[in-house]
C-alpha cells in the first residue's frame, strides 16, 4: 500500500510538512476548517476538517497540528471512529509545544523532563498528549514538542520591515526556536525512524538566544539599525496576556536525544542559519 499522510490542520507548520511529504513521494491529504480560505500546494488534496473521516480511515500516517480546545483534541473528539477503522495506520505524530515544560528559571529541560504546564493553554496540550499516547497499542506515536516557530513570512525580519520589532532587554532570558522547514524535516525523519511504541521529541534548535540578540542579528542582515533596547519592566506594561505568558517562563530546551533518535541534524541549527535561509528563499534561491 502506498504511503498516505493525512495532516489535520494546514497551517504554517502543516503546509511545510505537506510539501516535504509530497516531495518525498507521499500521497498527502490535508484538512482545514474552511478550505475555501486556503490555497493548497500543488499535489496536496485539501478537504474540510469535518469531512476528514474517510481520509483518516485510509491513512498510513497522521500528523495532528490542530490545537486542543477546552473540550479536548478536535481530531479525537470528531474522528475517533475513523481512527479506530484505520487498519493501515502505522504512525501518528502529534505537534505539541515546548511550553508544556513550564518555567525553569533559565534552567535546561530535555525530552525526559516531566511536564509542568503553567497556563490553561499548555495544560490542554498535556491532556492532548496523554490522549494520543493512549493509541500506542495501535501504532507508533511521536509527541513532537515544537519551540517558537519561525520561517518565511513569519520572522523578526518581517517585524523589522513592518516597524513592529521591539528589542526587549532581558539578557538572561533565552527563547528556543525552530525553523518551519526543520519541523517538516524532523517530521519526515520521525516517520522514517519510527518502529513501535512512543517517543518524545524536542523540535528546538541548537542555540536558544535572547530575543534582543536575534533582532539585532536580523537587522544587521537587512543592513538597518536595530531598534533601541527597551527595559523589560517598561515593555511589559503594554504586553498582551499571551506575550506576558511567554516572557513569564524561561527555559533552555535541549534536543540531543531527539537528534540521536532521528539520526539527523537540523538544516538550520541556529537562528543565524535560519534567518539567512529566509532571505535566500525570498530571493528565489530555495525550493518551494
């Protein structure tokens, strides 16, 4: 039987995964709440999420990027019967978040660190992870915890061009990141190396860094002056609750176990290669 990957959620990450899987020879079906509002890449079948049951039932591989709601994971809520009928399903990859580790005061966390979610949003993620792990008696399950996602059209380069970048001065506060193409790259590596059972994978790059450092580097790439530093105590007065929740947690996410398990290295191991890669893609020197 040919490989059929179903992606529940054709968002930023889902689109990158879809393209990489298509290029690797998968038949790819992706879902969207409103397919009319999306432009599917060539060769990708796009269907309404509510009508995804038959596709899921015929899948050999499933990636879930859709976020859980207060009522649980939307795929499990709506399509559990189709999952139970998916006799050819060999692997499920659930896209979670490194936010489930909570605040570690700048200390390190790795794939073995117990979740310590500090917000309702991340507590829902932990609940969804647990719900998906229950399917490990049916197929291989990978919990893919994603760090801060960036890529073409969604990076500090865009913020600088739009004049919205703020260089916040909090030197001991580091953020972990992951380029969207490495999410796709890592997902295909997970599929290729999956056997049975479950794995926890940290999709985070090799060099967590302060936000101000990354913005300054991006400004240098663009040949412009970086925005002035703003003290965190001043900046937080105008932050949204979501932004405050991100800045309220400080941890360094390690990925050595993930790279060893997948037997690969990131294409963009730090923000430097990642931002340079985005500029290259804008100039048309990178593939789709």
